[in-house]
């Protein structure tokens, strides 16, 4: 049987690292990020996360800040949910 917790934790970490990579390529491309193939590929991979965050954030949040908000939401999801799982004691024999 598949243990869903490590799978979910891995997906959250993967999405967070992709958002970090997108930010790094943005900084290193010196304004030409839309012409950069790597940036476009990473943006494509992070688009489901950023679309979800765009739907749940107020319209006052600028579109250029949505990936940053997505990263912080993933970070806190990882800290509160997945790191908190270790704090819950498991019954003996489980």
C-alpha cells in the first residue's frame, strides 16, 4: 500500500524547489526571463501551483507576487502539516 504522507511531502518540496528555481532564473536572466527557455519550462511546471494561489489570494495581490506567495504557502504547509506529523505519537506497532 502506498504511504500518502511521504508522497505529499515530496510533491510539496518539489513544487517549492521549482519556485525557487524560477526565482533564481528570473534574477540571473537580467530582464530577459521571458525569452529564456529554462524560465519558460519552470514556469510551465509551476503553473498549477500559481494558478491555485491566484484563485485563493485577493485581487489586490499583484500577479508578479503570486509565485512568492505560492512559495511561502508551500513552505508553511510543509512546516505545519508535514513536520507536525512527527510530533503526533504513533500507536505501538504501527
